[in-house]
């Protein structure tokens, strides 16, 4: 059912009988020129408002708050009752504004105290209120049009607020009985009409107002159900500011409003332009703006609201205002606001300040710790909104489902791999779980087809690690082991295993590609092995050549010792001492992996060495060092030996 709540329709019935012209006896001082009064001038006497004026002002304040916070779909109909019922406006949206209502009330004028009280009655207004509730509003007509043949599913509820001066409790019961009978009669009429709707629920709020200083003849009574259609409550309130306070309480109850007090608002004093004082402004708004406070249990309640007699208010502290709205805040809700005391100077300054395009951040008052910005005041299109800012961690701050892969690459490992490992361990799987597992397997197959590296952590590992094909082979084996460990849980686990095994059986072209890859790797291994064998053979040849050179050196050394031992032998020339075999430095061996440049250089050198005859000096050299001009030393040695023999003769 499309239910319109009781707050969709509100009918005000204000008593316009002669007794409403009596004074409320609450004096208003309007002669403010006390200090600058000239001597001899008699001060003006204080004035007091009538019960009618207090009722109209309080009801207008009720409507003002409602229109500020709910400009649409919350409708008010105003009725003045004296010798008859005077309906001041209709349910159309064009009539829903304070200007229309105040102009109509001004045309009605104050009640005539000399009129015959027997001709006036509040019953005329209550009957007219029931008739008005049966009429269809624009929003109800729109809903009925959309439902067509199911138009009866659109609900019709409303509320009647009656401000009067009752004589006694029995008089109040008579008014309630009159409303109940009228609803019953008009529901019968509406059942046979296409332009009227039956009243399904009606709330009757009777407010008995009386002058200050008098005793109330009517007692308060909480909400009571008189019939399945009608509920009633009675409030006995003194006129003046007490009546305004009562209607302020009721508007909060009827429309689910809450109170927030902005504290420490700096404002310049009118008398002292160079100084400023801090003021507080109370705002009304929908109670959803305090949902976060209620959930956390931290209500930051600073005390009772104005007059200390009704709903508690939440206190927020004024922060430095922002001139630009470029900064984006994580806002979870925006609610229209309405000042409680709209005519006060602090409220007027605050609303004008915000309507000029400024934004004000509000923080929660805390005795210790960092400040928490929880709300923001800002205007949009000439309307002021209270924005609720998230003071907890935002879901937007959660890290994305990615992780760092090999070489710093960003991968979606948690998306493509983790779901299978976390779901398969369940005792029972749903169809959605099976689909997630299959999707994970297909993603892994796609990664392997694209030859993407697995995002395996390389922390603590040295070297190249296993090859990519080996990584995938290990991964598939681990997945199969994991799935087989839970295959007995349910039949759906078996389906996951079948999907895994089907994906592991590669197509022929895939196997051919793998074989080509393995052949290419085998060729590379063979070439590396050939290079190693060649280097070993070369080092063996170098060692054999070194041994031959050392043996020839030993023979020459032995002949030199024989010549030296003979008495006629001349002093041998200085020669470089030969190095012992044990002191010969070993042939350098390749350390670590052989680079491509080394392989290519060795191959070029080997090919070039076969094309020419090796230099004799390099063949007979020791440690790659060949002695030059050996024949000169040999000739000098022969001449010296011959001269020695001739001199002895």
C-alpha cells in the first residue's frame, strides 16, 4: 500500500470566538529607551498579547519550521472557527507558504470581544477539518493515477491541531466525540465518491490555552486511541511563550526533527565594533543527521534546548569558515535546517553568512584528543543544508584488490587466485561458489596462455628461480592437491575438480608450443655445455704446453751447472731465475655463468687461431713472456769461451 503518513496532511483549527480576545497577561516591554530618556517623560506602559495573537504566532512558527525543512509533500490547511468555519487555503502546493497564510489571517482580523459567544463554537472548525481531510491532494491523486485500478491502495491519513479555550474535561470529551462521529459519516460519503478519500487514520491534538496566572480547568492527557480511526491527546498550556514552546515541541515530534546547537559563533557587538562575542544558535533538522551519534553511543549532548523544558540538543562547535567550496568532503547526508529563534540577531547573522556562499565546518566538542569534524553548514540554491560528514574510515580508503607482482608489476592476484582457495574449503558450496571457482580457474588458464608471470613473492630468494612453465606446473599441482583434499565434502566440489582437470589437459597446439619451447631450451643447454667442454680442453692444452717448457728449462739449467763446476768455465751471465713448478700460478678458470660476450669472443679467437701458424716465441714462452735477442747472448758466450782458452795457452 502507498501509505501517506499523518504528517502529509495537517489541519490547524484556531478558535476565533470572543473569549480568545482576552489578554494572555504576559507583558511585553517595548519601551527600550531607558537610559536616554529625558527627564519628565512618562515611560510607556507594557503591553500584552491576546490569546488569539499568541495562538496565531505559535501556529505560524509551527508552519515556518515545517516549510523550511519540508518544502514539498508536507501540506497545511488553516481553518478559523467562530460562528462558522473559514478555510483560508487549500491543499495545492501554490497555497503552501507563509505569505499566503499571513495575508489570509490579516484579512480575518482579531476576534470581536462584543460578539455573542453563544453563536460561536469551535465545532464548526472541527467538522470542516474532517471534510478537508477527505479531500484528495495533488500527491495522492498522482499516486492513484499511477496505480489505476489499484487506486484504493493509496492511503489517506492526517492530523488535526485544534487551539481553543475549553471549559472543562467534559467539554474536551464532547469535542472528541464530535470529531469521531464526523469521521464516521464522511467516510460513508467518501466510499461512494471518486473525488473523496476515506480517512484511515486521524490524530487529534487538542491544545487548551489560558491566560498566565489563571488555573487550568483542563488536565493533560497523553495520546489515547478512541477508535481504530481516531487517536486523541490533550495539552493544557499557558499562553505566550509557553504556547510557542509547546508547538515547537510538537513540530519536532510530528516530523521526526532533532535539535543541534552551534556554539562559539564569533560575532561583532553592535555597541563595540572592535570587539566580538561568542553566541549560540539552535537549529532544527531531520533526526537522521544524528544517526551516526546514536550508533556510536557518543551523543555529545550539551544540555537541554531553549527554555530548558523540551528535547535535548546536540552541541557542535564552530570552526573556521571556508570561503571556497572546492574541497570535497565525504558527505553521507544533507538535511535542510531551520533556526529555532529566526528573529534573533545571532540566527539572522548566521543565515545571512551562509547564504552569501560561505561554508562552515562543525566539530564535536571533546575534552581530549584531536578534533573530529562531523558536520558542515552550506547553502545550495538559497537553502541552507546541514551536511553530515563521515568521521569514521571511508570505504573509499580501502586498498584495491591488487598486489605487487614480479618486478614491481601490479597484478590482480587476490581476484584471480584467492577466491578459489577461500571458497573450496567450505563444507558445502552454492551455485555461486561453484561459478566463482570456475571463473578463477579460467582466469588462471588465460594468464598461462598470455604467458603472464605468476605474482610469486621473491622476498628471501636468490637467483633466477624456477622458469615460468615450471611455476605454472607447480601452481596447478598445488591447486589440484587442494581441491582433491575437499572432494568428499559435496558433489559441487567434484564439479570444481572436473573443471580443473579439464583445464589442465592442454589442447594439441598448446602441447606443440610447449615442446618447441622445451627444444629451444635444450639447444641452449647444449650450447652452454659445449662451451664448458671447450674451455676445459683449452685449459688442459695450456697446462701440457707449460709442462714442456718447464722440462726444457730444467735441462738447460743442468747443462749450465756442469759448465759452472769446471775451473775454466767463465762466470755465467745473469739470468732470470726460473719459477718452480709448485710456484706456477694455476690457469684461471671461469667463475660464475659465462656471458654471451665471452662465448662470442672465445669462438672468434678459436676460429682465428686456426688460420695462421703460431708464433714460435709464443710457443716457447714462459708465462706468455718471450726473451728477445737470444742469439746475441749465445754468440757473446762463445767468443768469451774461445778467448779464455787462447790466453791459457
